C-alpha cells in the first residue's frame, strides 16, 4: 500500500512530508481549531456540519483560512478519494481538519506581512481495538480534580486544541483505573465532557446532557438528538452533577470515531445494573440503520450486538 | 550562511527537517511544556534556571523526557556552539526547549507502547526591530475581556503551550491599539501577565508584581528580584488590580528576549508622566552591567539610553 | 418656546428649578431607582409597565414613594400634557421617573424623622441624531474587561443608578472604537446587557437573549417577546457567550428611546454579513404598525427602511 | 448665622444654590468619585492625602476635573475659611469633594462637546449625637446577605458613589438591630468594610484589617497604621472572616468623622468582654494628642474617656 | 402509654436504647443520609419515594445498608404498626430513616473489617403547635450571610446531615426576628432552601421554584408538582433571587411535616398583601383531599381554613 | 481491664452508656464542634490550646457549654486520671471533646426551653498500626474532585463535624490507591487539608503551608511553627497548588495522633526522591525531645528512626 496523502496549505503532499513547522502557532500557542469527521463505508458522515462548526470556530478566532467552506469540502473529498483508492480495502477513516494562524513571525524570522494560516487535512485509518473494550465492558468515567477551562477563557463551543488540561485530567483518571476516562467538572462542579466525547445519561426514559455553555456542541451529540427525535425519546439540556450520573438509568458517550459507547461505571460505582441499556441500544440500532452498517459489529467484530441490550 | 541546526529526539538535524508530526500531542492537545533562554554575547543566560523550571513542568505533567537536566544542558550547549559557529557574527539567539508526550498513538496508527516524548531544542536569531518601539514609546497594555486560565485548570507555574486564550486576548487588545499587548486578568479581576512577559510596577519606591498563583515565576522576574535586592529596592508579591496599574509611578514588563521594557500606557491612560522611570533605568543598567553589554543600546542601536530616564 | 416643567416631590416646577440636593442619597450613594418611558406621537408607550417595574424596584429597596402607581401615573400624564402643549410641535419625549430615599440626614443637618424620599418626573426631547448611525451602519459592540455587577450585590431586575461600572465599561469599548458600545459580561463570562439596552440575537430563525438573572427585564424586550409571538418567531432565554454573538445570524439591541437597533459588529467581527437582517426588519415593521408611525423613518428622516433588510 | 457657601464648577455659591442637574451623570449613573475630610479645631486633617486619593480615582475614571490638586486644595481652603468665618464658633466640619463626568448630553439636550465635569466642594457641620452611642455602647456590626461589589466591577480603592448595595446592606443589618451597621462580606466570604468605615481588629496584641483588594485604603486607616507604628503595635493586612471578628480581642471602625469607634458586638455576639479595649484606647489617645483635642470627649461631651478602657 | 420502638441495625429496640455510639461516623463526620416520612391517618405518605431517594443518596455515598429497599420498607411498616398500636390514638408520626457508614474503627478500637453501616428507623409524634403560627401569621424568611454549601462539596440532591451551615443560618435569621427561618442563598446569590423545606413562589399564576442543582428534590415539592398538574397551574424550575421573592404574588414552603405553609414576609417586606394566597389554598385543598383529611385544620385545630384564602 | 469512663453532660459514665440521642443535633445536623488531644506518657499535650480553640468554635456557633474552660479542663484531667489508672500500662490516649446544641426539641418531643447542649469527653487508646505504614512508606496524597466546603458556608477555623465531604473525598482518593488519603482543594484550586491533618511542604529550606482561610489552624501545625522557630527554619503561610506539592523538596502532614508523617507521593508522583526528608526529621526529633519520647519509635516499634532521614 502506498503512503497516504495529506493536504497542507494548498497542496496535496505525502503525509510524511506534512510536518508542522516548529514555529507554527498551532504548536507554540495551541492556537488551533480542528474537526474530526469519520467515514461510514468510506463516505464521510456529516462533513458539512463539521465544516460549518470549523468556520464558526475560525470566525471566533478571527483567522481566515483563505478557502470557502465549499472549497475546503472539495479538497477534503479529493483527499479522501485519493487515500481510499490507494488504501486498504474496506478501511474506515478519521478525517482531520485543522487550522492555525500560521507561524509566529518572530520565531520563524519572517516578515509578519507574509504569514499565512496553516490549513491541513489529513486522515488516519480507524482501528477498532481501542474501542472494543467499551462495548464489551463499558466505559469507566472518573471525575478528576482538574477542572475544565471555563468559557470566559476558552469557549468549548470551539473545537480547540489548547487542551493540556484534558491530558492532565486523563492522567488523574488513569491513576484510579488504567482504563478509565476523565469526565471533567466545570468550576461550579457540573459535569462537562471527556477529552474526546460528549456525556449523556438516561433518566426516566429521557436523555439528559450538559448544555453547550460548558461542552462542545458535538456533531455526534446532534445526531443523537435527531435519532432520539425519530424514536420519540425526549432530550433535555441541563446542568448535571456527579449525583445524576451515579443515579442514572443509563449513561453513554457520543463522539465521532465510535459514535456511542456505554458508560457502565462512574467513580467506581456501577450505573444502573452496570450493563449497557435499552435507550443506548435503540440509538445505536437507528444510527446503524442510517449509515447502512452495524456500528457495534464493525467495532467488535460481530460478537456484540446492541440488540442484546434491549431486553434489559 | 548555512542552515541552522535543531535538536530533535536525540539527533541534531537541519532546522528545516525538524517538522513536528501532525499526530504529535503537542500539536493535537497543546500538551507541551517549553522554555526560552536567550544569549548575551552568544552565551546562554540562566540556562540552568530555565532547565530546572522545565523539569518542574515535566514532573507535574508526568512526562519523562529520557534525558537528565545535565544531558539536556549538554545538548543545548552543543547546539548553540554549532549554530553560533556557522551563524552571523555577533548575532544573539533565542534558544527554545519544548517537550511533548509524543504522538497520539491512535492518530499515528502506532502501538502505544512505542510512543516516546518529543524533545526538541531549536534556536532563532533575536531581531530587535519588534522591540525598538517598546524602548522609544513604551508599551501600551490593554486588559481584554478574555480571562487567564485559572490554576485549577492549567497552573501558570508551568510554561505550557495551551495558550489560545493569549492569542484571543491579544486580538482584543489590538482592537484598541494595533501596538497594544494584552495584560490578562484572572477570574477575580487581578492582573496576571501578558502572553510573553511578567508585569511589575513601582509604587512609592518599591516594586510590586502579581504572585505566582496567577502568573509564571519568570526567570527574568527572578533576575529583577535579584537586581532589586542588590540595588536596595524592596520587592513585594501581591494581588494587583487595574487601579494599581493606572496609578503606579512606573510599570514594566520582564521577559527573556528584551529583558525589561517600560509600560507607559494602560487602557489608554498614561502611567506616571507617560515616560519610562528611574527604577526601571537602574534595573536595566544593573542588568546590562551583569551581562557586559548595554541591553537598551543593543536593541535600539544606541540612541536610547536607560540612564536618560534616571533624571526624572 | 417656554421652559419645560418637571415634577419634584409633589410639585410641578420649571425644570431649571429641579436641582437635586447635594445631600440626596441618589447623588451620594447612587441609591436611585428609575424608569424611562418614551412617547410615540406624544403618547406614552407602556407607561403602566414601566411604573409597575418601578414599584417592584421600590419594594425591593424598601422605599415608599408616598404615591400609589395610579397617582404617579396621573402626575406623569399631567406633566406630559403640560410639556407637549408648550413644546415644539411633533416632538417626541423621553419621560424619566426616579426615586431616591431622599437626603442623608447627617450631610443635610436634618432630623432623620423628617426625611422623605425624592420623587421626580422629568422629560427631555428625543433627538434622533445620536441613533441615526445605528440604523445606517449598525452598532458595534465590544466586550470590556470590566464585568457587570452580580445579582447578589445589585439585582439587575431593578433599574438602578449605581452604574459607574457601565461608565467604565463604555470607556473601554470606546478605546477599541469611538462609536462602540460596551456589552458587559457577567462574572462567568456570559453576555448581559449594555448600559442602556438589552441584547438579543437570532439563530436558526429563533430569537435568543440572556435571562433576567443577569439583565434587566426590559419593557422593550418584553415588547419584542410579544411581537415575536405575533410573528411566530420563537424566543428563548438562555446564557449566551461571545461565541454565540459572533456566530449569530443577526443581533440587535432593544431599548426605550430607539426601540430596536441592528448590531452589525462584535469585537470587530461582522455579524452575519455585517448588515441588518430580516428578523429585525419584521420586528421593527410590526412595532411601527403597533405605534402607528415608521420608527426607522422617524429616526433616519426616511431614507432608511427596515423593509430593505427583509430581502436579505 | 448666614448660609454656608459651596464651590461648584468654578464658583462659590450659596449652598442652597448648589443643586445638581437632574441630567448629571453623578445622579444618573452614580458616576461620582468623592472624598470627605474633617476639621480638627477648624483645620482640615490630611487634606492632601484625601485629594491625592481623589486624583487617583479620577485617573482611573479618566475624568479630568480641570483643576490641579493644588488648585483644588486652594479652593477648599478658601471655602473653609469663608464658612468657618461665618459659622458657629467652635464648630467642626466635614468637607466633601465630589467630581462627576458632568451632565449626560442626551438627557440635557446638549452638544456633547460642551460637557464639562461637575466639580463640587461643600461642607456640613459635624454633629456628634449620632456617634455618641458608639462610644457609650459600642457599635454592633451585622453581616448582611448582600455582598460587596467585587473589584472587577468597581474597585473599592476608588471612593465611588455607586453604592446602592451599601444602602441595601444597611437595611438588612437594621432588621437585626435598629442600631446595627452592616459589615459587608466579599464574594468569597471575607470581611470588607461598612458603608462608611474600615474594619480593624486586635488579636494577640496586633492589629489586623482586610487588604485593599476588597476595601478602601482609608485615610483614617492609614492614620491608624502610622499611630500603631509610633506605639509599636504591629499591623497586618490579611483576609479575615466572621470567625476572626467574633473571636477578636478587640475590634473597631476607622473613618473620617469620628476617627475610631469600638465594635462591641458582631452578629449578636459580644467581642471580647463586650467593652472597648486598650489598643483602641491607646490609638485614640495618640490621635487626640496629634490633633490637640480629646476626640472622645469632643463627641461624648466629656463623660467618656478612652483612658478608662486602658485598664481592662 | 408504653415507650416507642425504634429499629437499629437489624433489631427493634426501645427508643431509649437506640443511642448512637460516640464513635459513629454519623456523629463524628456528619456522614449520614436521611429521610423523613410522615403519616396521614397513621398511614405513611409516599414512603416509597422517600426510600428511593434514600437509596440514591446511599449509592452516591457508596454505603450499602445491607437491606433492599423492599426490606427496609417492610421494617418501616412493622415499626409503624408497633408504635401506632401502642401510641396515643389519632396521633400522626414523623418517621425518620438514617444510615451512616457505621463507627470509625480507630475511635472505636475495632478491626475495620468488622465495621457495618448504622441503619436506623425511628418515629416521633407530630406536634402541631410549632406550625400553627405559620398558618395564622405566615412564615417570615430571612436571607442570612451564610451561604448554602455548593454541590461540588455536598450535593443537595442527597438528604445529608452535614448541615451545621443551616444551624448557623437560622441563628442569623433569628437575630432579625425570633420567629424567622433562614432561606439560604447559594454562592451566586440564588435562592435555595431552608434547613427543612423547599421554597416556591407564585408569579402571574405560575409556580416557580429553584432547580435541584441547588436544592433538595423534595418529595413534598414533587407532590406540589403533581397537584399543580392536576389543577392546571404551570410549574417552572428556575434560578430565583431575593428580588423575585419580594415581588412574588405568593410564596410558600413545602416540607414533610406540615406539607405547605404560606410565606408572608421576606427580609421584613410583606409578600403580596402579606397574607396567604389562592394558589396555595388550592394546593392545600387538593392535598387534603388526596390524603382524606384537612391538613390546615389538623394543624390549627380547625379555626383556619385554606378556603378562606381563595377569595383574595 | 475495666471499661473506660466517659464524661457526658455533667456526669462520668461508663463509655458504653454514653450513647448519643437519635434526636441530638450533633447527629441530625452535624452541628458539633470538637477537639482531639493526645497524651505523651499519659500526659495530655497542649490541652489548653485545644480547649481555647474549642471555645472559639463555640463562640462562633453561639452555643454555651455551661462550663468554663477551666472547669472543662478539670473534668478532662479527672477523666484521664480515671482511665489511665484502670487502663493498660503505657497506653497513650486520644482525648475527644465534643459539644452540640443538644437535642432537637421537635424530634425529641421536648419543650425547647429545657434543651441543653450536649457536652462530652471521651478517650480511646492510640493504636499505632494504622500509622506505621506512614513512617515506612510515606503517605500518598490524592486530590479528589470533591472540593473543600468554603469558609462562607463553614469556616475551617472551627473544628466542626459536618464533614461528609471529607468522607466522599477519601472514597475518591482510595479509588486511586487503597492507602491514599485525600488532600482537598478549595474552590479556587488551592491545597487545603486532609480530613484529619494539615499539609506542609518544604521548599528551598523553608516550610510552606496553606493559610487558615482554608484550613484548620491545627494545634500540631502550631507546634511545627514553634519547633521550626527554634530550629531556625523559616515558615510561610501561602496559597499552594498541586504544582507546588509535586515539586516540593519534602512534604508532610501534621495532626494530633501521629504528630507528623512524611508525604512521599502526590497524585502518583514521588515528592523529591520519594523518601522522607531532613527537615521533617529535624522537626520530629525536636518534638520527640520536647515530649521526652521518640515519636517515630513509639509508632513503628523502634526500627524506623527519623535520624536516618537526616543524611539525605
């Protein structure tokens, strides 16, 4: 198989040539906004929604990528086409977009007037092994002492990359359990999000999830809202605390690479009876139907089925 | 002149070959700790103090760079030697160290067990033109609405690179004045720091500066404390607010590349009589003496002299 | 034209005789609650709603003005009648009510038992020139570093006059743009209000505006809610952040003197395409219809028409 | 006796003619900075310090009064001279300075370019009866639920008049005891100040008082610091909580009109043995000596003597 | 009459023998969760809902009481049966459940492995005299300076017993009025709850009450929601401030022992016209109907009737 | 050996008879203040300081125990004498004082006028096995997500028993390490204390510890201050964050039962080289000298010696 291509600043280049300058403000300041889109059957899922959010982030950051959303979409599809064509058959991909303000003129010894934003699209194959465990045993969430950065510093509605606090939070969570994921609290002690996913719970037949004041308005979370609408499952955005999580009937994560995964433990306490529940099952089945493949089977190789959780 | 060298993960490489992987967590999460050391007459200034702080940051981040401080210092000196030897005569340098946890295994399609931290040393020539203005007109500081990230999210005692909030803050400041620099407030409205410097003021003959709960314990700030001690100028760490800045007798910034620069306006209001003051002058003269060259002359080409501010 | 009358503490007096004592607690402590009502075709608009809010403020302040709402309304109408009769034909007016606890006995060398609240009604002609620009270019809002006073200190549901923070905030905003108006954030970084208006935005066809925990429950804002109801435009009260404003489809201010004005820039970034939008147009047209005159034409002299914004 | 004079915007006028315009931003926005200086034997006490603080407030507010401090001092002395000459023999005075940005052009129907700040000096006789009780029974302080406005909204280092929260706080305190005075807590629950005085306590022989982050840097408080220095009583600025007040050995208020008064109860609990203490006595005796008259005797008519508290 | 029984750690014992060990963590750490259920006509009201909440609290606390909810219910009914049988005829009871983690091994000189939770059920006769006043004069609520413990420390959704802050708050309230009850504010100044009841108000025909982020999800509050649904009275959970309480049309408390009681004063200010209102009357009448006895008559001996408040 | 005595409400009773009423507000509200004093060679250590703090707590709580400090001290000594006389030879004791407001009249069916505070003194033998590990391996501190209750709710200067948050915090810490102890952060992310000890660290030869705004003013902590004074080790109270702990040269806990214990890990990171350090050794040696026995030897049985840590 040949090397994958990436798109960097107007050109398609082999991925190994897509190194980022040590003077780039993405690296120096974490001043990067990003998106991850995944494929189902090699087709990008909700690419338009991801790009729309990227441009909202860019507008807030006041960085002009020099491409319209339509142009960036076209480049994305071309890159995808190239890499799918030359890649392993049947492989699914994560497609990353990121934009930075470009190099810091001073570090790079450049005339500031010549600085252009860094615009990159790259892809990586979605491997399922890190997620299998989520579907067999469920996710264990742990609330670390490190708090999420508040909106008046960095608004979580932007998908930004200044997220060392997520790195620190996951270190704390893994101290409690090497497989645990951190669910960060905000400064008031409300539940927010993990480093890569939104958190949702089920109580009395309704889905509840933190508002976007404190969390990313995830595209997968939006998909849950849509599917829930179709399934007549009410959805409420509200401030939630650990007490809500521990006493939920079900809980799950939503995110691009694995769509949805059951949360079965919270700070060491089982949620519900400690197994995935029927609302999650219905959502995953509806999502699978929408994308024309069994999401859980794809990840687990077929021996776990969301339908098994229905009967509970 | 030949290309500069950089040090990256155990090897000396031409700087243009030192690109950072698009899968590196420094880029993806801003999970980078860093230092900048400068040279005076091509000799590094307080390199040991910078490396000690880097290792404190690394210990907090729980990342092991795989090198002892002494080893990293040796690599640094070798790199400096190479670049000075082949560089422009008389050039001063900024020497950057940065360490990240290395690539994200998932994005890079790697076995997590093989992931190693990214350790980089690189250098750039210190150009004076961006700083000349500071010494001729003084710095204008503006407090933006964006607040500094609080210590319970990211401790400012680490010199970290998840600093998109600094980027946003400077955008706000430049809306008020294209030459202004943002001085961020903390969540309680106390003065903290700029994106690249500590803030200090002079009141009734004493230097006052925010505590390290909310600001970096700058090496240049430490140098000010030492020089002030020698000059019998009292120094106090305390919470300061904009009212203190506006009513200070003098104010200045401390930072690695230009050491100290006068702050002459704050949110549009002149500080004191709007010109640099004698305490700053005495500090700059003492610092110049310590390093054996006239810092202000080096930056301004010689037609500005700190001694001129003494008589005020 | 003869001098206008004012009402002060039970009497109608020429406005020039309505000076407030230097010992009044309105002046000494900012302990004043107030309202502004405007006329359309010389008839007061929603006077009852303004007086009801004034009496809610007074109840909270525990000051008894010595008049029932009906009595105060009668005095108001009489004052209006007098001034319209003797004023310039066709002039519209702002009608101000304010009440203070009266003089500080100690400063005024009075027996505390004799102190009575200060109750004043006065009027001023509504001049349109300061607002024309709002309808031609749109308002530029800037978020200052000064935060709005939190409800546990002074509840914004009261229309109070201890608002030096608004003065400071506008100073900051004007540093960024001499025509900018400050939109203050609360202590959590949520959008609140300007010194004289509520802020509303349009997203996906619905109007969103901050809740009254952090903002005045403006009478003009209530009018927007009513008109939106008639026009089938959904309205939501929710916490909003700068990211919402920058990415809104439209934004506008609501306030007594000019009813509604388009916000076209936010911290230097254009909102939508930088021009007034159709939801605002529909609201202004409905409001104009309700009051029987073209609000925009009245302010701009007729060469700007809200209907022009509809086609966008 | 003839009417007192006041100084208003460049002229000496009879006090009754010194009414403030209903359009003045001092009245409309509470945008006023102020000072009160008192006389001892008809001589102003620390007038220079008061004026220096006034000019610090004005610099922060960015209002230029159009007079130098020396000019304002000269006007003050002249006013004092006039009023003392024509006033009751032996009377002491409170001298008030206040400055506002002047009228709101819009309300006053003025060209904004013609607006000038309002600068006023006025005086009132110091009557002792409201304070006698403080020296006979001591002050009862009560902490209300209303919190002090935080520095990021209005910095207490300015002596500003947007202080309706003080009015509300005193209402709450008087619900607990008609003679009680409110001591406001800040948002973190630290003790701050009353509406008119600084709070200080004595513990183990040292004076402790809140820092100026949360309280006015009172001129009387500065006098206490000086006197304490002469008397070898240590002084510490630190965050204090109600638990500190309740368990203090002594507590007292410092303020311009009555200098110092004992606090003998706090939220209904006696402080110490519920009587004034020896540190306060020593301070009052030293202060009396400095100004050449017995402060306590002046207020109480002579039958209370600070020296009586010494023996405790 | 014979002594009442209690249930303690698996056994029915005479109440006087149900002392709690001085080493119990309920006593040492306030680490107790609890419920109070009352009887109507000697039948427990909503016992299941109370036990469900108790088990949610226990799950959060991670204490296993060693009994299923059904088992605990059976023990409760048996205890009730025993005590009703031997008690005064017609007496109503408060039934208390509380669970602690059991003794602290170290204080009790025990092997930690042998420690078992303390599980207790006990009862006391409901006496009406302390509540009569509530129905004759209404409750006076006062907001103390002491704030409610925030959810990130102790989640109010748990009915926990670490509530010394309630004790302190009531002390403050009684300083203002010996009959007053404290209504605590949260750290942001929102209304929360009293030490024993939820707070609800009526505005424009709808019931409003604080959300469960800051208050207990009271079982009586839930009953109000149900009854309001049946009576077509809208109910809204939202953040409320003192200004809302003072300007409410009605206000009341909901709690287990007396169900609902009118709040007629708030910080000394009458609510509405200072008398109980029709919404409360309708709720009490509906509740009475549901339980088959006149709640108000039971408490007041029959001379106060909720129906009298209807006509207002 | 005979049963130990306890003192309860005026009488000496066998400990097993000292049960606390299920209606006691200590149990119902956590409304308890307490002290623990330990013996060295069966003599109480700093009993006076403990009782003084108890009476400060009581004054804040406004509960009068009905005994003077001297009387309570006499009862304590008598109890100690009784129990030492009849106890195991050589046994050391923890002596507990606690006071509550007494039973809740309503629960206990009592006339409120007859309610008296509950005053209890009891003792337990100090067993060393739980602490041996601290001296062999050092303490591992973990920062939980649960925050310490802020002073405006419950002031940590009181040694109060409403501390369920400590229980929850320790649960979280033990999830990370079954031997870990929780070190709680305050709402701003500063280090505070463990459920039973103060935290101190050593940096550059000086001891640093959080201020008493956020922590108990521990009697053992005071002893450290005294010993440090004698040993010429500087002590500073300041806000500390996890970054300080991780990068300290040494860290330790101070508390009554084991005096001082080394902290060798913090959130999984070794402090210093992961072993106890020389400053702690010197303090323990000085303390041992003061009390006339080797504290470390007493706890460990003699095979660990603080002096061994000196040479590091």
